[in-house]
């Protein structure tokens, strides 16, 4: 009998992935940190806390003990917050074999040093090579509601991406392939900061032109930062780059967009964060990327201004004034400030 597929994390994204696998006729074991979430999934076939209104597939079974999931699965979709990846990798390490596959769906960096999550896993599992990254424009609610979605799977070996792709047999969830695991992770994380800026711009009623400018210049910053880490520039004009920025920065379904919108309306950053509920990865990512960019001498104007706003050092209106008064340069010029 085929092994069940493991989904680590029972937030909105983890639930959407589990639902898609279940609709693909895969048995799914989910791990939830929260007992009430697991109970609702098993008894009510719903996750009202993170993905309300979506009836969940009977093939999904939730657990609160991670080893219960880890010892019965060969393939794991990691959907927990970025900050929990080290702990999760350590916990499932004893259960991984050469046949196991880890699919990273979390979006963010390690807070202490800005490390990619793939590098975090490699530190914990130095001899484990079967790591795949999944990203792209994929709002959890729409994925769970079976609306057409295209994503990207990246790995060093296409055999891995093909094997993960084969898990999804539904025609409304379409994976494409890449070998740029760095670019996918950078785009997935930093686009959240750009979405915060877009939401703030809309709250300040700056208009469509301003939002488009912020998003385009933000995408240039994502590309600049990604290339500094060794990413393929082409990644940032594809689904995982431009596509994910568009869906996150233009939609009120995005938690990061809403965070920026509330802040633009005058809420304190922490108050806005608390109002949204759940994890808003861009909040931490702005600080992490700003610190790393300063150390590397990389100019990231939008990201740095958002970090200043989120830290409470700059008012939203002042951040826009600073961005608008930056030196005028060639649009595609690589600009390094010392």
C-alpha cells in the first residue's frame, strides 16, 4: 500500500496543500501544533481557524504528535512558519531515509543570519539531498477551493520535481519545474515585504500608478538580492517571481497586503499584526533582508523603507517621500551604495 504523504503545519497553506493531495487521491497525515485545529480537521472536516468554509477531504488525518506523522511517511510538505524549520528538521531527522523527500513550502529566512531554509535543512541533515522547493502565486483559499493554480517545483535533480509533481493528479493544480532553489526561496520570502508596501500605498490612496511603481521596483530589488545569493535572474520574471508578487501585492486575501493597509491607515505595526492573526512572514523578513543587504552593500530602497516603518522608526507617509526623492538612475542599472 502506498505510504501516506506528510504535511507539516496546519495553517491555511498546509491545509490547502493537504486538501489538494487528498483530492489527488493521496492519503494525508497532517501535523498540527494546535490541538483544537487537529480536532476540527478530524471531527468536523474543516479548519475554521485558518481556512474557514472549506469542507476537507476524508483522506486527511490530523495529529498533534509529529513522530506519528514522520514514522509513517516518505514525502513531507513543510508548511510551518519559517522560524520553526530548524525544530521540525531536527524532529523528523531520525525518520528520513534515502527514499524520503522534503518539499519546502515555508516562506522566509532564518532570523539569526538570513539563511535560506534549504540551507537550514542541510545543516541539520548534511547528507540528505532530496530537497524540493514549492512556490508560486497560490493563495491558500483559492487552492483549497479548487481554483486553477500554477506553481513551480525546484530541485537540483528533475527526477525529484517529477516525483513530487506526480503526487498531484488534479487538473487545477499545475506544477512547472526549475532547478533554481535559491531564486524560488528569495522570491517567496521578499515578495511579502513588497506586498506590505503595496497595501500601505493603497491605504494612503496614492493610486494605481504608485502601487505599480512600488511593485516593479520591489521586483527589481528581489532580483538584485537573489542574484547576490546566486539565483538565476530569469526566475524573477516567472511564476515564482512576478507571478507571486502580483497575487500577493494586489489582493486583500494576502495577510501581508492587509498588514500594510492597516499600517497605512494609522495602526501601529504590532497592533496591525495582532489584528490579522496568524503569521505574517513579511514582518520579520523585512528586518532580516535589510540587515543582510546592509552587510553586503546591496541597495534595497523599498525593503529598507518598509523595515523602517515596521520597526516604528518611520511614518508611512515619510517612507513614501524618501522613496520618491531617491536619486534618478537607469532603470536596469545595478546600483551599489557604500
